[in-house]
């Protein structure tokens, strides 16, 4: 079965640079979630989109922005990167229209800020 | 706000031992409850879920029962294997503002030795 695809899988950036993370949800899933997992930490919710509109916002810094496109893929844009942004970033998708709130996670993008 | 409390690890067991990982939650309303597993270097995989009181989720020999009276969702397995070594996260989701964002516990690292 098709799973959530995230790219890139690994990313190394310098402080103050920008990064763009991409997420391709499971086909026919209409909802995308972004989470950040620091080293040894539990995942923290950042932001979610339903049918291309932002549906909820968590602890996402103002330096970050995200959107969901017409093909339902999503991008997380991160600017003015800081050392503390080094983490594993997960995307998850679900089908709220289909009545399934269960989220399926991608493999994550590991971001290292030097 | 919503929260999840898991027993702290790490937990080390011998192969074929009985496993219990305690999880309790605080939530308004009636959340859905989940266990996710994260193998070393990998993303989060859904292990099992329960959406209402007294539901039992089960998968791969793991079980957890949604106990509303004790606000608990303890994970159990009768006989663990070395391949079960991973970090286990208890989580809840509660529909608010049109989003089912997941709130995770801190995770419990399980190591199974031969």
C-alpha cells in the first residue's frame, strides 16, 4: 500500500539559511499534519491542513510557514534557521472526509542545522 | 489542555517476558487513543488504536483497552521478542477546531535481550 512520502530524507543547513520540506500524503487523504521531534523527545504538533486550508496550528515558530497545494501535497518552509531547529520533522496524513482520523506517518526528514 | 503520561523507561526485558507499558491521559470529551512504535532510525508506525470506551485495540500480539473510568490505555504483550525493541508512544487525538492533532506521551524505550 502507498505510504506517506517525505523529501528530502536528510538535510544539512547552516544557521540563518532556509529549508523547504515536502510531504506527499497517501492517495485520497485530504488532511496533512506536521510534527517536530527533537532528540529524545516526543513529537510536537506544528500545523495541519484540511482540503488545502489551514485547520489547526500548534507550536510552530513564526519563522516557519506551510501550505497544502491543489494536489494535496504540503511544504513546510523554514527560514532563519537556528541550531535548535535541528530535529526530525514528520508529516502525517489522514482522510477526515472518509471519516478516518487515524494518522499515518511518513519516514521523516532529519534536519541538521550547523 | 489534553495530556498523556507514560511510564518512564527505559524498560529492559528478557525474551518471552510479559510487557506492560502504562499510559494515562487527561482530556476534555472523549478522545481516540493510539499506540505508535518507533524503531531505531525510523518513523512512527501505528501499532493499535481504540476510539471509544471499552474498545480493545490489538495488533502483532500487542493489546490495549480504552478504560474511561481510569483514563488509561495500558499496552500489553504476553511474550516479547528481540524484534519488539523500540520506543513506544501513547497518544490521543481530540477533535477541536476541525483538527485531530495528536498529543503524545514522552515515549518508553523498550529493549528486549535474548
